[in-house]
C-alpha cells in the first residue's frame, strides 16, 4: 500500500480565518525503522503548542523557521503506524496552492524506498480549504 497524507482544516477554511490543521500521515512501510519528517509550505509554521499523536512538540523537533517537524525514530513491524500532526490556531494564508509533505526516512529497509507523500491544498478566496493528492 502506498504512503498517504491527509490535510484537513477544522473550524474554518477561508483565507484569513483561524483554524486547526490536522495532518495525518501513514507511511505504510513494513519492517521499517526510521524518523518521520513533516514539511510545511510557506505561510504555515509549527510551534511547541502544536501536537503529534496528542503530545506537544518539543522545540528540538521544530526547525527551518517552523516549517519542518522531525519525529524521533520509530519501529513499525506491520506497516500500521500513523502520525497525526495538529497545527493549532493557525491563520490561513492568502488564497493559493500550498504543498504539505511527510516522509518516513527509513534506516532499515523493509520498504525499498523512503515512504513519502505530498498533499496540495488550495485556499480559495472567501470559499474553502480544499486538498487533493498529486
């Protein structure tokens, strides 16, 4: 099964409004040991108020001006791991297309390649936050 990334806006979905963004990443990598890296597009940043799997992010996990979140090594024997990053109270940037990505940087190969997924989201003027997989 291919890796998957979903991105959803909770509460509001129009440019300039405040919303929580929920990014859910499933690497679907069997027998893998690796770290997970989320990359956020310009206009979105992570802080220590945000959470991954219901635990606040540590400042050491955030880099690149808040646009990169790195999670520690995880062992996934069955390919069932799921990582949910919640970006809390974010102001949605101006209308445009934004690409979110997540990658499992595999150290021990169960899958042949790192499991990465991208999700393009469009913020439309006065309408909606819409995501599609590319």
